[in-house]
């Protein structure tokens, strides 16, 4: 399944979340970024999120996400270190956008950059005693080096993603984050199950590929 489809479904889930919970710009940006990232995060192990030949729209999405994420992380870092101001929801959204941009790239350097961001998340989580951030960092640092449609495309990854999101929900006080993050992640696996190669939901216990045929 094309990455643009995963991205569209994830963003749609995020928009739904923004309407289910109190509608504020900050919340809408957060839910849209988190669910879109969740819908693509299973492909942290892959190199073909959009397609081998990026079209104009796909390239625009990739570059917009990447540079918006870089600028947002930079601004929020300056506010924190220079002014002592911390905006947790915007910070989560900014990192999600940055990772989205990197997700759509490919190659060794992309994997290395993603892993370095994961290491940074682990360090920040350890410093602030935020277990959700540590869990996300481990996932982000480890996943790029796995085989495509391996462990990140399993029921175990869904459970791990839910646990990470639950920790974020409790530690940052973001209602419903776990439900929508899991919905975004599950949407990716369900869409991939509809492809000819299917998904090995129970790997490594079973190497059977589950497929939905129409």
C-alpha cells in the first residue's frame, strides 16, 4: 500500500480526534501529527513509503513535513533553553512532523538520522523521567534496521505502540491519545493486509502472511 494512502488515512483519524475532543488549534495540530505519524511508523523499517519515483504532491508533502518539523523543533528548543518555556503538545507535534519527513526518505543516512533522533528521545525521556518518551525513542532507534514488514508489522508492535501512547497520555495529560495512536497504527497494518503480500501479524511465532482478498 502506498505511503500516501497510509498518510491520508492517518490524517483523517487525527481530524476525527480533533472533533471528538475539545477543538483547539493546539489539539488539532497534535492529533493530526500523532495519528499521521502512527499510520506511517510501521514503515520505519522500510525505504518505500511513498514510491520509488516521488511525484510532485508526494515530494511536497515530504519536504513540507521535514522542514516544518526542523523549524518547529528549533523554535521550541530555543524557547525552552533560552526562555525556560515548554509546550509539550506542540513539541510532540513538531517531533512527529520531523520524523514524518525522514520517514519518506530512504537509505543508510536516513536510517542513521532516525536512529539518532531515537537516541535523543531516550536521553530526553531519561532526563525528565518520561517513560513514554523513552519507549518511543527505543522504537524509533531500533525499527529502521529491521527487515521490511517484519516485527513492526505485527500485533506485538501494536501492543507496544499502545503502551507507549498510554504512557504519553498519562504523563502529558493528553486525553484519548492512546486510542487514536493505536487506530492510526492499526490502519497501516489493515491496509497492508489488503495487499497481495499481506502481513505476518504473528511473526516471529508464525511466518504466515494474512491477506484480505476482495
